[in-house]
């Protein structure tokens, strides 16, 4: 059978508003018989089938003639599985009942880096008390300088697990190296792919085969389309539980650490069904700007934020200037939640 091994959905089959479930099943059955992989999205307004296969194979099927089919369209965008065309309704990513996407605003918070047990537990308690959705914390750290603290590695994973046990918060941590995939998958509930690895295609494929959600950060020099193509690498392996994150890009501007590209959030919300969050901490690089950028992210329609907090930022081993003192985190969270609520979202 001429099944495309590297096929991507080439056609969108839009079912008529009044099409019956049987008619949709009929189309799916015909596609399956022909060896065409198909994915169905039953949206609020219409049912859409993405047909994955070689163009020639698809061309042999009289798709437009099947009962209930309204129209058949080519998918023009280079990203397919992550596009809104293929799945019109917003995706919600849920871990242990804690949700991000659509009406659920994700508050992902925690230390930049797991430094020691008490620092992490204290931060986890503070962000949990403030209503955080997931807990963040770096174990393997992508540092610009090889002479700076590189993270506690596997010891940090143990501390993060303890923090999850105590607070009940799902844990997000970064995977930098495919050799750590087993350890990170065992300890973490969500795997972070950091900005520097956004186009590490082997790593993307690796997490695409995992059965845990992925938090994929935009590379500082990557375009929106490149970010979506990176997400496509993950989705193509079967894992479509992806949260995208705008964390600032490199521009000529030096007053902030990176330039938070809020326009990209609006574009991403238009182009993809995946949740899109903002990282105001790494974008700002300084504490006093984290709240305004977080609020701006919420206002532009982001599905959440990922933000750093530390019991004593002055003593932090990494990113001290941008971390919010745990004592101030509750007030910070309240102020961001107010903006999210204006857009009809609640903290998930
Ligand atoms: C982080 O979130 O810990 C981090 C290192 O961020 P980024 O990959 O966006 O630089
Ligand atoms: Mn950091």
C-alpha cells in the first residue's frame, strides 16, 4: 500500500453543518481503506478531517462526492497538525486536573533553578498558595557561560518530586539532552524544551514520542513560523500536548534582556490551536518589569505565563535580578489574574 511514511495532512475535508456522525465515519473508513491516515476534529461549528497521505493517493478518492462532505481544501500552511485549520477549537492541556488553554489561564511559577531543597520547597509552597497551576524549576540549566552554575541535575529532580508531593503541583523542568530523557520523564509531569533547543530536531522528536506534555519555548532568534514548525516536529511523532511559549527575542534593544514579542502571541493564537504562554521573567531580565509584561501577555490573549520566584533573589545562583521574592508572589498573581479575568479566563 502506498502509504506516505513522511506524509503530512495535505487535505482538509470539511463536513457540512448538518452532516451526521455516520457520514463522518463513512469518510474516515474510506480514507483508512485507501491507506490514508486521517484525523478528525469535531469542532463547535463544524467537523473537519485532516487527511494525511501522498497527494497522488488522495487524488484517487472521490472525497467531494461522499455524503455530508461540504468541501475539500488543500492545507496551505507548512505546519499542519498544530494549525488552527486542522483543529479549529483551542486545545486545553491538563495535568492532574490543572489546565492551560482556552478559558484556563496557566500560572506556571517556581524558581529559575533548583538550588537546594529548602529554597525549592519554600518557593513551591508560596506559588501553590498563590494558586499556581504548575511548578517550574530548572535541574539541567542551559547557561551561556560554562563557568556558571549548571544546575543540580538528577539531585534537582528528586527535590522537584518532593515539592510535587507536598504541594500537589505538576512539575515542569527542562530537558537538554536525550540521554536524560528517562530521568526527566520519570520526575517531571511536563517537559520543557528551552529556547536554545527549539530547533534541536532530534530532541523534539524524542519528546514527541513521550506521553507527557511539552512546553516549547521560542528561540531568541526564531520566527513564529519556525516555532510552529518545531511544534510540528513534536506533534508528528504523536504527541500533540504542546504549550508554546514566547520568551522574548533578540533585537537591537538593550533596556530589556530580550524583546517580548507580544505581536507573536496574537499571531500564534490565530495560527494554532495550541495554548500560548508568555515568559515575562526572561524577557524582562529585571523584576520591576515582570508584572507589567505579565499583564500585557494576559491582555494580548496569552493562555498563561511562566514566571520565576525565589525566597531571596539576591542570593539566587541564576537570574536573581528577575526573580520575584516569594513574599510578593501572592500579590503578583492577583494582579495578573485580574487581567486574565477581563478576557474571560480564570487561573486553571
Ligand atoms: C528557563 O525557563 O529556565 C530558561 C532557561 O528559559 P529560556 O530557555 O527561555 O532561556
Ligand atoms: Mn531563569
